[in-house]
C-alpha cells in the first residue's frame, strides 16, 4: 500500500515532490519510518521474515473481477457496496434521520444512486 501511495504521489505531483526532496529529508524519513516500524522489524529478524512468508501471496484468480473493480474505482463506483451494503442489499433500509443523513441521501440521488429519500 505504501508503494502504491508513493507511486501515485510521484505520478501525480512529480515536480512538487522532487522540488522538495533532498538526501537529508529522505534519510530522516527512512530513520523515523524504521523507528516507527522497529517492533515489526525486530519481530521479523527474530522469526526470519515470518510476516512476509505467512501472509503474502500472489493471487492471479478472478482477473476479470479485479479489472472490473479497478475500472469501478477509477470512476468512483468501487466503494459502493464494499464498506457498507447498498440499499438494495439491505432487507429493510431505514429512512434518513436528521439533516446530515437527508443531505447525504439527496446527494446520492442527484448522483444517480437510488436511495431512501
């Protein structure tokens, strides 16, 4: 995830990032990142990289589904139905209560998502 964020940042803000990047800042970043990750680093040194060996795997199954999720993410539909169920997935969706929920439902309706407005 950190690699993805870094690559996205460089692709998006290349000039701004390289304008403020110095050897000293990179060294400081590396030092404090390693300091924050020190418990994990010690654990992996003691147990021969168990974090990487136990939960890292290459998964090439369902490539079409992953490509569809990537395309949905690019046009902002990727999060719908992922964090919380959408109304059609909920047996008895509740009506919006309060101004904030009503505003959110109205924005969703304006965006073309059928809600409970």
